[in-house]
C-alpha cells in the first residue's frame, strides 16, 4: 500500500513578506498591475517548488490569494454586492480590492488596534470582515441579496492550475465548498435563508469543476470546514444535495472533501455518506475520530490523515505518529497531510538565525512540517530504517522538550496546581467593594476614563525603532517616554477626565510587551502569519512554564502617578488574551498555561496595589475569540478562562477597583461568564450599536459597573457632545445611572491627537451634561 504526502495550502505572503510589499506599493500607486501580477506569479512558483523540494507528492493550487480566499470565492461565483458596481464578465482587480478595503476618495487610513477591526476613509465601505473559524485569520464575509444570482466571474482557479502545470506541477486545486461558502456569508436582510441559494450556486461550482477537468485536473480539494461545526438537519441535508448534484454533474473529477479545525462529530455519518472519492480529517484537533472513520468508511474512500499540526509551530513526535499510522498503511492507501492549510503557520524556521538554538530545535514552520511528512511517508513506504537519522532527531527533540529545565519549573507548576478556591475570590461581594471604592476614590456620577493607550505617533514609533537599533540610549529613550507620559497626563487633567491613564507609549503591543518580560516566551524575527489582507502578525511563542522575574509595569505606573493627584489606572493585559494571541505550548492543556500566566499577572496586580495604585485594568480583549467551535465545549473553556482572570484580579483589597475591557459587544451568549469574572467595572464597545447591545447586561441584572463605549475609535470622526450624551441617555434606560462609566470603545493608539483631543473633550462635556 502506498502513502503519499499532500499539503492543503501554503502560506501566501512570501518568506520575506513579498506579497505585502507588492500589494501596498500597488495600492499606493507606486507600482503597476503588471508588477503586482508578476510578484504574485513569482510567489506561487516559489511555493510550488518549495513544497515539491520538501517532498510533497500532492501540492495545491488556488491557495494563493491577493487578499483572502473567501473573497476569491465570492468573486468566482459573482457574489458582488451592487454598491461595488455591476460586474460584466470577470471581477476586475479594482472591484476586488474595493470589496476588500473599500474604495477611498483620498488618503488611505488602514488601522489596526489589535482587536481585529479596521477602518477606511472611503465612499464605498469594505465588505464586513470576521474571523475564520477559531483562527486569527480574517475573511471577508460574502453578502447575498434576496434575488441573488450566481455566475462564473473569475477563472482564477483554472488559470492557476494551468500556470502550475506549465511549471511542471500537476496540482490539486483548492476550492472552498459551496455549503461552507454559503454558511460563512450573510443575507443582506436577515430573513434570507442562505442555504436556499444552494440550488442556484451549484451550477457555477459544476462549471468550475468541468473547466478544471478539461484543463487536466484529476482531483480537487473541496474544503468544507463547516462540517466540524454544530449543524442542523437542514444543513446536513444541504451537504447531501450539494455533493450528489456535483458528482452527478461532473462525474469525472475526484473530490477530496476536506475538513479541519476539529472533528466531524455528529456530522460524521453525513460526511461518510457523501459521494466523494476522498476525505481529509484533522487528527491533531480530533485524533479520536480516526477509529470510527476507519470502521465506517468504504474501503475505496481515500483517506487523507491530517497528522501534523497546521495551527501551531511545534515539531511533531514522528515515532508516535508512525506507531499510529503503520497498521493503517498496511491495509489501505493513505495520504498524510498537515491538519489544515499551512496558512496559519510561519513559513521557514531557517530564517530565525538569532533564535535560541535549544528552543529552535523544538520548532517546525510550514517548510519543516512538509519535511516531517516526507519523513513519515518514507518510513511508511520503505520502513523506519530508511529514515533512521531523521526519526532519531525527532525523538531527541521530543526528549529534550520533555526534560529541559528551560521549560519545566517545579515551583511554577506547584503554584498553578493549588486548588485553594480563595485564590480566585475577592474578599467581599461587589456591593461591599463598591462602597469601599466610593470612599477611596470619590468619583462623580458618570465617571470618565479612557481605555489605556494614546496615539502612537510617528515620533513614538520612531523613537522605539531607534532604541531597538541602539541608535539612542535606553536613558534617552526612557526620558522621551516620560515626557510623552507627563504631557498626556497634563492634558487629561486639563480636559477633566476623572480616572487617568499613562498612555502606553512604552508598549509596542499589548501582548508582546508582557511576553517580553515574562519567562517562558520567545519572539521571532520573521515568523509572520496573515491576519487579514496585507496585515500580518508575529505571535509570541509560549514554550515553557511562565514566571515573572521582575515587575513589568510598576515603574511606569509610579512615574505616571507622581505626575498627578487624580487616580491613575494601572494597565495590564489579562492571561486569556495573552494566551489567545500566542502560539501556545502543546505539551500541557491550554488551561494550565493560562493559569500560570494568571499567577504571573496576579503578582503584578499585587505590586501595583502595594505601591498605592487605586484602580487596575486587566484587558481581556481576546476572551471571546477563544470560544471553541462547538457549543458543548464552551462551558469548559469559559470556566477556566474566567477562573484565570479571577486568579489575576482577586489578590487585592476591597477598595482597589478592578476594571476589565473587551473590544466587542456581543455578550448575550456569554454574559453569565462575564458576570462571573467579578470585575468592578467593565468597558465594552457599543458606540456603533446604539447601546442596544447593553440589553444582555439588563436582562441578566448585571450587578457591577459598565462603561459602554460612546466614541467609535475605529473612525476618524469626532463625535459631538450631544451624540455622546444621547448614547448615555440610551444607556441609562438599560442600566442604572449609578452603574455607568463614560469612555471610548477601545484604546486610542491608532488615532491622531488632532482627533483624540476634541473627541475626549466632548466626551467629558457629555458626562457633565448628564450629571447636571
Ligand atoms: N489597553 C489597551 C489599549 O488601550 C486595550 C487594547 C485593546 O483592547 N485591543 O490600547
Ligand atoms: Zn479594545
């Protein structure tokens, strides 16, 4: 029996971020369309030959994208909302980028505050963007009208198949499946049932498959990640309809139905009943499904086993995987592959020349992962002896990770293992604390504050870059930051804010800043992964037990508080957010790593309190995005996430006021957990939703204080006093006035001072109006 290696998708951004450069210079008008196409062609050619060279037998095409593969699919089927103009023939690049980024009148203003949103100054807004399943990749949400029709409007998938073929690669094109595509979209009006569109969508898919077949493709990888979600019967029926129809229409093409990010669960029988030739399973996230699939699957169904983690950066235990695969490969032909597309991993570990060599020996990025698969395939096809050296190396890496003192710290493990419930419990219930805080802080009704950061001006970023390059001394850099902080505090006092912040000028990023000071984290130089479009992130890698060797924010807080008599908020990032925005170790449960971080931040909270800090904000911007894909797993996640937050926040006296902040406003389905976090004050994003989303808090009699954002910081607009006062009046109808705080939606780091100064002055005026 033979084993083949496949990849399901390769990172498209280029090892040197070539795509970003090509796109941004095209958008800026400094390069031509031809330049852009040439850069893209070059990237594709490199990706194909790279995968081939690493030993992949089956390589994908159409995994490349200028911006996003869901947007590509919308373009393919002609799902282009009217506001972008009428499309005759193919969707052109101008329309494509208008959907991606809006069409701007003047001056581009792409911003990212870290909470996954962006804004543009444009007359046609970009399509909505949201997270791709539980990843940090964002896709553009397809939008369907009630009279939606579909028509083949892009030949990209066929063109790229042909392009690869000319270079000697007979690829397996990747196509986002019709059911997942519809489910990822939204109806322009809420009453539209997206699945009703399936009948009119399928002919376009059949057309694409026919054209691919004519071009020579034998197999097509059809991605249906929706199969790992909780699905209703109607959706399961849609899968049957879709695949029966496609195989009937194009019987000659073989479909590899591809699932990832979880197990098939209750959709397993549906998946196995579909008339496809192959099925890909994510065996990293859901190893347990293999046995059932093996026992139920038709012997002719070609199984593609996702055994290498496509979502993380750890080297695999090849010998353990072989133990699992050998008996299977003895009985049937199989494909082995990464669990999902490699889009979510950085490209090449070899570029990290300054990374700690021991840590580096535990890692594998996209290129190395394909190498691991090729080793596995050789071992399965020719016996382990054929790749003895590589297997021994893998075993050595596993052993060194298991035993390294760099990773394992008994004191940290013991501390995190404590079961003492009082560690996660404030001394008194909220009403008692509220009284103590009133006495300590003497705040007016409708107290005003901001979320933490102030504009990261060019000056601030330049100073940071110069310091990193050692062009200015640490003393000069810190003096500069102090100046910035002092002047921000002076301005806040003049403006009349009640609870001040230091402005976060010293922070590059709300996670990285802490990660760099905690042990157990490493940072890379080139390990970028796509977040959306030309925006890439370089997540920290949590490799070991986490400790806090020294206070992280204390000196900045002390300095800032010394500039003012008003209460100055300590500003920390919470454990769940640090976890969710990092590559996390896979040798212990995420919950345990989170707990370790929680204790480290708890120490910081206590140090701040000891120094006299009266108000401490612990940001949990990413709490919601860590929610598992399946409902049944939500409770477990929320329980440990909330417990971690409480460990961080609970070591203080009643009079110390704990704030938390979250950059979204959908709380309905998690409100009980939000309440269980037991923060004294929570600030959330609500400006654009007109306070309607506060209802979750009303309905659940949320007991503590709330700052619903009244200033939409994603827009350059300066809200007026009356606008914000109106929002507060609306808020007062949902929760009591005693509960309300007045603040912006999020941090102000992406805004300009010219916008922030008048906007915050108006915000203070609005609060005063309500008090009066
Ligand atoms: N304190 C952070 C800031 O103000 C919070 C950022 C966020 O929630 N994304 O920038
Ligand atoms: Zn925020």
